[in-house]
C-alpha cells in the first residue's frame, strides 16, 4: 500500500513538473511571439505594409508620439490642438517638457509653444486644446517652428494652391509649410485649410519636420512649365486687344434681352439663354422647369482648345452681326458638354440662319429616324455646322432682299462661315469643307419654299483627313457633323 502511495506521489510530481515546464515554455513562447510582433512595429495595429509605417515608428522611436495603453496607435484617429502642439514642441525642443500636474494635461506644452512664438494666444485659445486642429492652424505652428527659413518662389508656389485665400491669417504659413514640403496639398491642387489630419498623417508631418530628406517639396520647374502652358492656352484672349471691348459689348446687349422688350437695335436675341464672357470662357444660363443654372463648357483631353475655338468663332460671328443687323444667340447642353452659337435674322423669330456647335466630348452618332427612315451615323464629331432657316421678311426692305440673304446666300455670310472653317481646320481642309457645304446649299435649296430641293441625303466624305458627315431631313436645315480640329 505504501509503495503504491509512493508511486502515486512520484507520478503527481512528474505531472506537475511537466505542467510547469509547459507553462514556462508557453511563457517563453509568448515573450518571443510578443517580441516578434513588436519587432515589426511599436504598435500592434501598425504593420510594415502600412504607408505610414516608417513615419509612425520613426517619430514614436524619438519619443515624440505615443500610443494607447492597449498597445494600439489608432492611425485613423483625428488630432487635437493639444496633441499636435505636444508633438511639435517635443520635436522643436528635442526633449519632453512633460505633462502638467495641474489644469489641462498639455498646458506646459502650450505655454512652451507660446514662449517660443510657435503661435499666439489668438492663434490657439486655451479653450481649444481638446478640439480637432485644422490644417491651416497646423501650418502656422509648423512654419513658425521652421523659423526664418524663407522659401524661394513664394508667388509661384502660392498660385499652385487652388483654394488658398491670400488675405487669410494663415495664408503665409500655408505657403511656407507647403513650399518646404512639410504640409503638402491634395491631388486636385487644394490645401483644405479647414480640414484636420489623422494621427498617421500628423506623424508624417512631424517626420518631415525633423528629417528634411523626407520632405516633399513642390517641383518648381514643373510648376513654371505648367504656368507657361496655361499662359499659352489663354493667349487667345489674354493677348487679344479687343477682349475688353467684346466683354462690354456682350454686357451692353444682354442687359435688355432676357425676357424683356426694349431697344430694337440689340444684337443679341431675346430668345437666347443668357450668357456672358469671363476669363476667355462663355458661361450660359440654362433654363429648366423655371430653374436657371449657369453652365460653362470645359476643355477636354480630346478637345483641349475648344473654348479658344468658341471664342474665335463668336468674334467672327459678331463682325457679320454688326454689319448686317443680325442677332446672336447661345445655348449649352451640359450632358454633351456642347455649346452652340446661333446667328439669327430676327430678334423675335426663333429660327436661325446658321449655327456652330462645339462639343468637348467626341459624339459618336448612332441610329436616327426621320422622314427618310432610319439612318446609321458613324462619324464622331466635335464641331457641328447647321445651315438654318430663313430670315424673317421684316428684317429687310423687300422680299427679294429677303431671298438674297436667306440662309448663307449673302457673300458676307459665306465669308464669315469660311473664316470659321479656315480658323478651325486650316486653309486646306477649311476651304474644302466650306466649298462642299456651299455646293450642297446652292444645288439643293429651293428659295421660294426655303427648303432643300432633293430627297433627304446622307453622305460621308473626307477633306485632308477631316471627316464630314452631311445630312438633311426635308426641313429647313442642312447639317454637317465634322471631326475634331487637329
């Protein structure tokens, strides 16, 4: 019996030894595992694959930023004034002043920043310490921390920040921090001064402050090149000596035409949507359901100089309008990014003599149904020329003069339209397109009926590499869809 008890004790001891050994192994494994986990990061939620990994671990390694008691960093958390000031003060001082034992925990950091002129009490109120800090205030603090390191090309950098208010209290500091490559902007060119940063983004800012080699300074040469390109793109109106006069002409004429009756000598039709010219671009007010919406055509990658062509076409049309007591109208279709300039022969009658449309997006015409049945239109176009309706007889002294000036019959009208085609497509293709359109007009048009003579016709042709698609549909219009100007 005693032997059995002794054997039992030995077995229990062996089991305890084994359990203890397993426990020790688990503890050692846990320590090793924990070391391995934190070998990649000081925080369990910051991994080496994260874009902010190096910034967070570097700044945390310097003792500038800390995590939470549970071992997390919370990279996407926002930053308060107190937290940001604490980070900047630690980086600036090279040491940690420590938390305050009385009042707000960051009050000693706050007072240190005031003493070193990193900000003023007007910039940061004590009552704001627990509020999220906006990027504009971050810029004030970090640019003052940089000190007297003035950036070069201030004015050039300033104009690259699309949403910068140059008279705001933080404008100088935004440009300074941006120019030094510490607080950068967004892909759309904005700075977003009222938006805050995450903890990860703030760590990136601090790392750029303490390590100049990590700063993302703007490419001044590229900015200058972009500015020169912008100047070249705007040269068509910036270098035009007639520009201010044209802007005023539109203002004078449009002031009486929008749903009003008054002077009969206005050169802009009352039936047109309201429009104006600003910075070389037309803005057109589109009406829909009683709602007036201002829309502006925009250049596209496929048609980068569309607004230039609209501007030059309008000028050419204005010349013939002034000479022959005609009228101008304008419309914009934002769905197609298409602006149309109409030349009218009557201020009241909505029909028009001719029109030019410009689309920033190449429009692949599909099937269309008309009096001639269904037709397939396969020519992508960016310019649309329409020979419109007839001139109201009250615009001329007698019927013969009306017929002479119908559609594009007058020599001055022909020359004005030819000038547009040459401007768009050059003297080779431009003249050929005009001759083609004129030939169709002269052969197909019935003066007495003001209608095309022949049956509806659809034709695709090409002049010096420029595709033209022509059709008419037995109404008073002949249409030409033309490929994008090269």
